[in-house]
C-alpha cells in the first residue's frame, strides 16, 4: 500500500504575519525585504505579484513596478513564533511531521488517515486548513501524493488555499504540461539552459529522458534516473519525524532568498546561532564541538550540494560567548562567497556536565573557579545592559589580534 504524504505550505507567510500585526495593509501591494539598492524581496502579497513582483527581485525594481508598494523590513523573531504555532498545530493533527523550512513541512498521514476509517480525504484536509486558520490565522496550500516530490509539486499547483491530490495516473495530466521552471529542484539558471536545448515543459523533458536523449543524458549525468523516478512516482516517501538527539542540538533554516551577500548571510546565521545557544543553555549539558552546514543554491547539475564543517574545543564548555564567538569565526573562515539557499548550526558531542571529570591540580582548580565566576558576572552584566559591553581581558586581546 502506498503512503499518503502531505506537503503543507503556508501562503505568503511573512506578509501574512505582518497583516496580523497591521490589518491596514491587508489587500495592498506589500513586500517583506530589505530596502535600498541592495535590498531583496523576501516575499510579497498576491496584490504585489499582479505587478510582476516576485521573491528574489531587487527591491528598487519592485518599487519601479508599483509606485504604491509598501515595503516592510521584517520581524523574524515574530515569524519564528508563528512558525512554532504552525508546527505545533500540525503535530496535534498528524503522527509524523518533518519541518523543512520556517513555513513548510512534510507529513506522513498514512496511519492518521487509516484511523479515520475511509473518511473523505478532501473533507479531512479542508478541516485541517480551517482548523489551522482558526488557531493561527494562517492559510496554507496542501499537496497530497505517495511521494514527497509529488506532494511538493501539488502544494505549488494551486495557491492560495489549494488542495491538490496527485496520484501516479494524474502525473501526465497535472505535471507534464507545466513549464520546466515549475519543476522542484530546477532553478532560474537551469531552466533557460534546458529551454535552449529545446525543452519547454516537464513532459517534454521526461519523454526525452525516457528515450535516452543524448543532450539531456549529458546535461543531467547521473541524475537522469532520479528525475525519471520522480516523474513516475517512484521517489522518496520517507518523512523523518523530528526527535531529540541527546548528543546534539542544532537547527538549519532556508534563507529568505538564495544569496551570496555575506553581510546578510552572516546576520541570518548569527540569529540562528543565538537561537541554538539559547536552547542549549536550557539543558544541563556541555559541548565540545560546533558545526556549520551550507546548502548551495547553485543547482545547474540538478542537485543542491551540502557542505558541513566542524570544529572541536580542547575542553567541554557551556560558555555562550565562547560558542557564539567561535561560531562566527567558523563562518568567516569557511564561507567562500558561494550563493547558498540554506545554512545550519549545530552543537555536537554533548554530555551531561555531571559526567565530565576535570583533572587538574589545586592551583589549576583555583584559576578555573575564578575564571568561571568572572565569566558568570560578565554574562550577567551583558544581559542587564542587553549589549556585549563587558569581556575578559584575554578575550579583548584575542579580538585585537584577530583584527
């Protein structure tokens, strides 16, 4: 029996969050993103899209298309709170949930639906959408299929508030007529190259691959069979439910838009690091290893390359300033200017602090105790002033040496 996989995608999520804070902007052309020459549109209202505005567009171009455009910088802490409300609601309704970004998730509802004893699935999903709106005031589109790929394609098919079921027999009717750039995984750089080769629709690409077209075989290489499998409903249906890993605490997040702007990525990453460290401090644990993850946005070869780099400390620590400082150092050392779509930060090799035995002489112990008291006082003062105004002299010297 095939699984029943959902892809749940919140509609214009950032804009909707801003509408909840300020009802005045409902029904108006709105973008969330940076202003100025380097500003980029993160997301936009459907009213703004009527002017040709879209995610990833430079904001100055969006303003040229719509003189009455409302530009909002974005309140990402609020968006994260709303995202948690969204995921909490989903977890109450289905058994297996895999969050893949701030505003979307996969669900395996095979067992959930079985317990409903053949209840109309459209009625179930309509009730799901209604309940989400009543609880969070957020709207969503849902794709239903036997694989994650087809479910994702389904949620994109009808927006806003759509429900699209794609069975294997529906693929030629629903998927094949779509333009190449609608294919999940083929981006703005790859689609024009396929068009130059003579392929405009997904169906044209599929049949050419099935016939072992030499141009596409050379273009996609080893990915050829994977694409065919996706378009025949034979790709992954594995939804990985989130779980607590006692040996690591981390998070990965998709950027608001694919970017190679180091300042923007660093700010986004720093916010992610702060959140992970905040969760870590709630636990009675120590860590010895930090890890950064990048997922490339360059997918000309039909695949998003992921790179993971780790750094270990000499000793276990719970010092938030040390962790955050070293996390930023790791970013500055490893980011190579590549355009990325996702970044992550993880604390690994966690142990219960009571399980760590520190071997030291009495003199070393006194120094250790004094340094710990000093750091605790510094942390307290910085929290009170809400700024990093205080640091140890040794840290100041280290910072000067870096500069």
